[in-house]
């Protein structure tokens, strides 16, 4: 299994995760949807003993943005091909802003668009890359977490604080790039987003205060996938 995550979600979770702890009862309600043994009844203990060096075998971190995301994933997939190994199931656990879903919502992105691709001056529809061959402007991929609410992810090289011109449910800075690499390379891709903010004037502060909660949810879902894929 392969996991790709935004670097600051992993790095800054360690230093800026100052949000209040999610109530135990709320965690249990979420976990009822995933029939696996839970190892996060004591989140502080799991966080204290987490081995980042070991995690790097499965997790890639990058500095954010579509180019960095595509480059990091392409290099990793090239390593698999060079070693003669089958391409992995690529998983993106990340945060997102949303004006349609409240903070704390866990979503599975099943379609991806580019919210900042604008060649309308040449008569090209918003979100469409010109001369891109058979690659659709909206990439749709199969679901892994049927229990999670589906969403359309709008990716762009900006931290969104205003309404998005391209139709989407959540906004991020890497999803479409990762999905496109996987679409072109014909390997499985799954993206789960935890809504940290409303993509509005308060998005920056809300994002930083909610990273702690997002990390806990992602560790739960990662364990579920390990059980499912084993």
C-alpha cells in the first residue's frame, strides 16, 4: 500500500495541532462504520510512539502544490517500475476547505477538477486544460470508503479563502494532480479529506487549529485500509 500526504499536514500536526481533543464518544460513532480493531483509544500514546522513520517506507511528504505532488508521486511510481514491482494503491489523506460541508466532515473524493485552470481567454471552458488529449477535465475514480460522503475535489495552487468558480465540494492543493498521475499510469487512487475550514476569511486560523483532529481520523482510516488490503 502507498500513502501520499501533504507535508505540512504531517509536519505541522506535530507542532501546531492545538485543537481540543475529539470526544471519545464521537470517535466511537465514526469507528462503528469501520469494523477493525482500533489502536487510538489513547491518541496521546499513539502519537508519542509514532515512528516517522518507519512511516517513510509507506508515506511520502511533499511541500505542497500541484507540481510538487505530481513530481513526488511520479518519482515513487518510477521506483516501483524500475524494481519490477506492481504499482501500489495510492492514497491521499489530506485536509480541505469547504463551503458546502461543515468543519469536521470526513469525505471521500471520487471526482477531481482543477479550480485554477483558466484558459477562458482562448475560449476554453474553466477547469479544462487545452491540448490535453483524452484526459477528461473531470477525473472520476472508484470508491473505497462506501460509508463516507462522496465529494468533488477542486485542486489549485492557492489556499482558498473565496468562492470557487469551478463546480466542486471541497478545495485542496494536490488532489487533482495525484489523481491525474494515477489515471495516466493506470494505478488505483483514493483520496480522503477532512474539512478543516470553510474556505473563507477565517480559513487560515481554522486550518491550523483543526490539524490535530484530521490526523487522528486519518490514522483510523489507514488502519482500516491495512486490514482490508491484507
